[in-house]
């Protein structure tokens, strides 16, 4: 796990894994991550 997301295939698989992991929590609702991070200044 080098955390190297330069390759499109790596990003695609990571996105799929994350969505699969979150599915039990969010169900069929869209994640809306882009709107969340773009919408305001959230402290992490």
C-alpha cells in the first residue's frame, strides 16, 4: 500500500472499495462528496 493514486485504475478501484465499505451506512443515497468539500470550509 504505497498510497500512490497517480494511475486511473488505482483511483477507480479505491473509489469502488470506499463505496462498498460505506454502502451499509448510506444505502443507495449518493455520497455527494464533491458538494460537501466544495460547499464550505469544513475542519477535519
